[in-house]
């Protein structure tokens, strides 16, 4: 969540630097936007409250909803990036029993008490990265010194780039529209 928050802030700052306005966000029309809150609630509930088949069903539906939303809005600037990030994370999780492999060395330094949990079945949606996990290069491998410190995947980074592009482009779209250009942030 720290990376997504940083991406939102970066998008707003870049949008302002490009003489954009937050009011332009009110002109945005996205298809199937109701999938976003459903997806995030399902993901949070599945990570914190569910296990077994209920966890698997909720996390699967969460990712499918995010993928569907991104596909329905793929022409909106930035959402192709979010689609790529979501797909990357979903693929690595599918390859690992719907769990995200997490690189252990930074975790051992930050919160050593969670390492045994990761090694013995997982914590939330994460499991310990090992030779037994698959597509490790797509797992949570990058340590970021954010507040709170976090591990992120290539998919998380792609998703964050999409958020930045989406926000700053949306903020500047009204100005572009004033120049007679077509509003490129409106989904068809």
C-alpha cells in the first residue's frame, strides 16, 4: 500500500507541475469502476480474514475483477501499465498456489519474527521465496525504504507507474481539451 500511496502523490505532484487540476478528475468516465472497490475489499478480506478455499476464491475474484477493470479501460492513459502489473502479480501467484513469493533477506532484517510464518505456509498472501517457488523474478524482490518499509514486485512497480501516468494525464486532460484536442482520458 505504501507504493500505491507514493504513486498517487507523485501523480498529483506531476499533474500540478504540468499545470493540471484535481478538478479534472471529476470529468473522468471509466467503465465498470465499481469493480475497483469490490476488488480491494475482497483482497483485504482474503489476506486478513480468510484461509483455504474461501481465501483462494476471494483472491482469485479480486485479481479477475482488477484485470477486467483494466481491460475495459485499457485505452485510458496509464491503465495498460496497471493491466500489465496486475497480470504479472496474478501469474506469479497462480504459479505458487495463489501466494506471492517474498525475498527473505530484507524481511529477516526488518521483521525477523515473521520469517517462520512465511516459511511454514505463508503470512497473508505471501510465502517465503525459495527454490521450490516459481517465477521468483516476478515475486516481491525489491526492498523500498518507504513508510512502512516494503517489498514490491515488478508487477507492483508497473501498477504504480500506471497510477502516476493515469493521475497526471487526467489532471492535465481538461487543459488539453481547451486546446481543441480530443479528451484522451475518456474511455470509449
